[in-house]
């Protein structure tokens, strides 16, 4: 009960209400600058992954409510599109300050709804905040192109102009960072936005909406609706939503990409992953081992850039024993416990899926030198915990290799040479991230040249680019043309207008008519 009282205090602050039942709050929506109750009678329960206690319920927004959100966004857009770039910059600078000020509140919400550790949750907020930092530089990003005297007395200028209303569909694993990957950029570019957070972690988006409003955002620029398939379909189908951003699993990404594209929308989908690293025998052993362990098991392996497969070249395979020993030392506990290295996975269903995939590996003949399936965390016996797990002798045909596990499980494979390891990785359909551990520059360079994944780390296990670059996953891990954030993100959220103008003295007296194609000489 004590826990619910604490939650209630936080809920009140972020616009949650307790009207659903005597003790469980229902998450509000954020429409037209107001936190509003949904009239829906359908909800998704949100549980604390460390205890499985009910925290709150996410409503499935009704069609009328979602229409209200679009109407509000369209109205906001009609004014905002004409706002000065400096006005948008000022809004982002104010927002930046408020997020920084409230980053602990945001992180605490993430710990509770997602289960990640406090330190990891603060990282989630910080990586999102870095997008606001980027948006504070929006005047530079929106610079167009121009050419004086492209023909006699003629100039051409191109502007990056907004699209209208955009939509963003988010996953559970980065409740703050992923919404921040999209809506601030969209708005800084002059659009208005509808965000649909994961129904499993709605709180962070509500706090972000509250802070955006406090930063002075006009009503309707950012709207938050909730739900699952119906809300997704609504965003994909609505003719006034011009662009759709999605981050989540492959299945949903394929569905959303096809459905939105079929309606002529621009779409960017960041999907699932299977990130490999290569461990060369010349690598710095201790550093590589600690990097691999952190990247494989951090956030309980629930990062799209988690290292899920290590390919050992030659004698580096003997380091697997050290990796197992280092993994055994990790402290698995509830996210708010300060000594926790990682917390529970998001749901009992997710835990069952992970355990089943581990079992499938064993049945397919793989080794299991570290088995975290039976872990018990004292005081949190009902939580969705999976201990660090290492599977060896993995082969490409095994189900545990072919499917994304999205849990604290490291698969170990072996290769006879660098080129064999590269080929193995390139044969995998995913292309989110990859890394190599080596002290040899020529090896690193060959890897960089030949590897097909979109984000490459050289002695960097999770090479997620900062927003002066873009998040550049490829192959099955990304559908679309323009990646998230950076210059690609700006391109995604803008269209180009090109103006060709002729200001020639004496035009008023020149009445000649040309019917040929203008060659502008
Ligand atoms: P998910 O696909 O289950 O959910 C993501 C969003 O899609 C949610 O808002 C959900 O309501 C909606 N959704 C879910 N199933 C749907 C369906 N069948 N049809 C339409 N909409 C649907 O993903 P998740 O479990 O929340 O997140 C984990 C996944 O996201 C992992 O696969 C991970 O690799 C991926 N991810 C990728 C990146 C990246 O940048 N590539 C980043 C974060 C997460």
C-alpha cells in the first residue's frame, strides 16, 4: 500500500488520475495542451517488473479522442508553421533546462515502469536530452541552399519546410529517449505531433508532455494518445498525419511500414536487432571482457544495441570462461537498489519467451556454461528476473541465433579467421550495430570496410551515434530512407521548397511569349 501512495503523489504531478478503481490510477492523455481522461473502458495494466504489482492502467484512446488530438495538432500547425526559427529554438532551450531539472523524476518513473536501474534510467534521459540539445541548434539544421544568378537576373533558393502533423509510435525499452528522438525534431522543424508511447511504459511521455507545456509549447503541438493496434492503425491511416516514425520489433515495424507507405506517407522504422561483436586474439583481454559483459547484460539485454552475439576468432575463445566468471559477479536486483547492475525484464511473457529460447539452444546442442533461468532475487520473488546467461557452441541454424532474444543472454560463436567472422555477421539479416575488439588498426579497418551493419564500434561495444550524426541501423533493422535524428531526422521531418525568381529591369515592357522548355540561360 505504501508503494501505491508514493505512486499516487508522482501520478498527480504527471497528470495521472486514480479514478479507475479505489487504488489504481489511470493514465491520462495529453490533448490540446490539457491532461484529459479517456472515456475508454479498455485498459492495459502496467506492472512494476520487479514485483509485478499493478502501478497504473493505460487506456486505449477512443476514436473520437484520437481525432481530437489530430484536430488540435492541425490547428497548432497552422500557426506554428509560421513561427520564427528563433522562437522554436527558444522553446527548445527552455525545454532543455526543464528536462535537466526533472531528470531524476523521469528516471525514477523509468525505474518503476520499465525496471531498469537508476543509473541506466538516467542514461536513457540523457540520450534523449541530447536530441533537445540538437534541436536547440535548429537554425543551422534548417539552412537551405541558394544560388545567385543561376540564369541572367534569376536566383534559386531552397527552403526546408514542415510537413504538417507527424506521428511517433514508441517501444517500452527506452521510455524517455525514443519519444525524444522524434517529437522535438518534428516540432523544431515546424510540425505538430502525435506521440503514442508503449502502453507498457506510458509515464515518461506524460512527464515529457508536462514539461513541454511548462516550457511554453502552444497547445496542440504535442499530443499523447494511448493504445495498441487500434491507435497504431489510426496513426498509419489518418490522412492528416503525414509522416510516421516507429521504433520497436520487426513484426510491428513491417506492419507499420507497409500500412503507412500504402497510404503514401513517409515512414522511418527502427526495428529489432542481433548485434554481433568480433573478439580478435590480439585484443586487450580485460578491457574487452568487461565491455562485452556490460553490453550484453546491461539493461537486462533489452537494448536494441545490446551485444547479443560474440564471435571469437582463434584463441580468443578461451576468454569465454573469463566472461562467464565476470557475468556471475553481476548483481541482478530491482532497479532502485543502488548496487544493481541490471533489473528485471519487462513482463512475465517476455521472461517466458527468453527462457524458451535458451531451452531451444540447449535442445539444439549448444552449451550452457552460465544459466540464469532459475535466479531468485530475495525480496522480489515475483519479479521478472533472468540472470546472466551464456550459451556456447551456437550455430547459425539454431532458433536462439535466428530470433532476437532481448534478454540478458550472450551467444558465443567461433570463427577461424577475421574474414570468416565478418561473413558470418554479414549473413545475418539484421544490421543494427556491430563491434570489433582488436589492437590492430589494419584489422579494424578491414572490418569497417567489409562489414554491412549500419553502426560500427572499434573497441566500442554499443556504438550509438550522438545526434550530430544519425542512428544508422540498416538491413532488416531499418525500413525507410531517412534515419532517426541528426541531418537525416531533419530531412525526414521536412520537405523542400525550391523557389526560382526572376527580377529583371524592364520586365514591365517585355511582352514576348516563349513556348519552348525554359533553359534559363
Ligand atoms: P513492440 O513492437 O512490441 O512495440 C512497439 C510499439 O508498437 C508499441 O507502441 C506497441 O503498442 C506497438 N505494437 C506492438 N505490436 C504491434 C502490432 N502487432 N501492430 C501494431 N503495433 C504494434 O516493441 P517493444 O517490445 O515495445 O520494444 C522492443 C523492440 O524494439 C525490440 O525488438 C528492439 O530491438 C526494438 N527496438 C529497436 C530500436 C532501434 O533503434 N532499432 C530501439 C529500441 C527498441
